[in-house]
C-alpha cells in the first residue's frame, strides 16, 4: 500500500503540472511544471522525501528502460535522419556541454547563496 500511495502522490503532482500548463499563456510542458511543483513542495516540507523515496528509487534504477522506445523510434526512422547524422551529433554534444556548464554554475550560485544565508543567520 505504501508504494501505491507514493505513486499516487507523484502522479497527482504530474497531473497538476499538466493542468497548470494548459492555463498558461506560454507553452511550458506539464512535466516541467510538475517537477518544479514537486521541488517547491519538498522545499517547503509539505511533502517529505520519505513520502516518495521508494518510488523515486524505483524510477532511478529503471530509468534506462524509459529511453528504449526513443532509441527504437530513431532506429525505425534511420532513413529519415541518416543525412543529418553529423548535425545531430553536433547538436547533442553542444547541448550536453551547455547543460553541464549551466548545471555547474547553477550549483555554484546556490552554494554561494546558501553560505550567505547561513552567515546571515549566524549573526
């Protein structure tokens, strides 16, 4: 029953993200809004990590299986993309590097902010 409740919590937040995205004037995917909503709920401790831990651990272990359909689809459409392989690889490599860089600087910025907040609360 515990895992069913965790799945229900994750799906409810995901569904809320989809609902919110339909009312926004800009096209933001519901899954992104759901992740932001989950993050906010975890930060303000409405949802505790223990409430969804087992479900998240399951998803982390089985994450590679979620990429199999995309890989199969690319294989099926190979004739369509074979003339653009070089361009696709360049885009993949550049987007990976940019993602790494943005992540690094975001983490550095958050650490700096946390240290400032911690120093401010110690005074």
